[in-house]
């Protein structure tokens, strides 16, 4: 059973810190969502769930940016 993403997840903390340091034009929500997808499906041979989930997350981020 995959581990749930927690608030004290060091890898997620590093990704969010780097996003802020580099002023990446993506939201914390997108980083968290993609990280959770990767962590949930990291041991599966079939990568379609991660690819489709990431695609949906990015499209949602773009759509949200268009509404601003």
C-alpha cells in the first residue's frame, strides 16, 4: 500500500522550496498534485495513470490561469 503524502514529507518540502526559489510560474497546488500522483503510483509498471493524471492537472492549472 503506498504511503499517503503528509505535511512533513521532506521531498515535497524540497520541491515547494525550489519552486519558490526559482519563482516557477506554477502553483503549489500543481506541485502537490503531481507529487501525490507520482508517489501513489511509483511502483506500478503501467504509467498511464500518472501520465493522464499529470496531463489533467496541468490542463486544470492552465485553465485556472486563463480565468485570471
